[in-house]
């Protein structure tokens, strides 16, 4: 029984994999101060509430916030008597190559998305992940991670606009009825929505031209379906892409220990 943990800059997701499917998934805010004991109290309470009684024997962690890794290691060791696999750290073997400039540290979330994308869809991919940042990960024909693009996340852009301009309110991202806004909120929503449509289309087009091959575009993250409403930007949407990648990496490491 595997506990997969994906710790992002904003949220941390815990999922339990029973060997065939995810039987439960929970989300909490990412807080580096949270202790191992606090993680366990939170998780065990949710498991009890949903009447999930399982014996977790393996733990795998992907974290873009280095400061939380120590407490997650303690959490896995203390409460499940297991040493977790931590993506990007010593002891974790990836089933794909990473071909970037020497000395470059690639975010573990991007490596996990690469593994998942290649496992599900094959090579020559662009994986677009709508998180705190909007990332574009390029997967080569053989599944290797060969680089990508990092842009500000949608909500981050909206928040920066609100904080930097005193007269502009905080707004939620949605598809506007018209491109030309007739009030402040509509103008902001149009700028962000259609601006990101243009960003996605242009970056993907330039990646494909530079890569020199036909490529599939796979999206993940909560806002991907919103942008797909406007235009056919993506070939596939997979909200569980990161968690699937963690399962694949865990299986690969278990077979190669």
C-alpha cells in the first residue's frame, strides 16, 4: 500500500494507491513549519472519517519546497516504519534520462510529470502544468526530459496585479463573455484569460518548431479545462498526472533496488 505525497508551493496532496487505483486523495495547504506529528494527526483523522483502514508500507514524496522534506521523512519513518523515496534525491532512480545543462537542478514536479507523460502517452510531448507557476515540460522521443519553460502562474499573475495597483480589485479567473471589457473586473479577466491563451499557443508553437517533430500537448492542473473551453489547446487533460508519475517512479525503484 503506497502513500504518494506531492508537495507544491501552494498545496500538498496525499493519495493512497492500493496497487490498482487511488482509493483516497486529500489536499492541504503547504506549510514548512508543519511537524511529522501534525501530518499524522491530520491524515489519520481523514482516514478514520472515511473509514479507510489500510497498512501503508511505502511512501514516495515529490516536493518543490525543500524545507518540508525533513518532516515528511520523519513522518514516514515514525508512523509507517518506512524510508520514503524522495524524487530528485539520492536513492531515487528515474526511469527516464534528464538531459539539461550540467549543474542544473530540475524541479521534482517536472521530472514526475515527464515520467507520467511518457508512461501514458509516449514521447515527443509538451506537458503544461497549471500550478503556482505555469510550466511547459518537453519530453523527447525516448522519454527524456530535455528542458522547458516557466511562466508565472495564472492566480499569481492576478494577485500581483491586485497588489501592485491599488485601484484594481482581486478577481477570480473565468472565461469572459467578450474580449473588450466594459468594467474593471471584466477588463482584468479578459487580459488574464486571453493573455494566457496567447501565451500557451505561442510557447507550444515555438517548442514544436524548435523540436522539429509533431508533438502532443498534455495538460494538468485545475485551470487547464477552463482554457480548453476557449480553444483546442491540448490533446489530453489528466488531473492525476503527477500522482500517476509518483506510482511509476515508486514501481521502478522497487524493481531496481
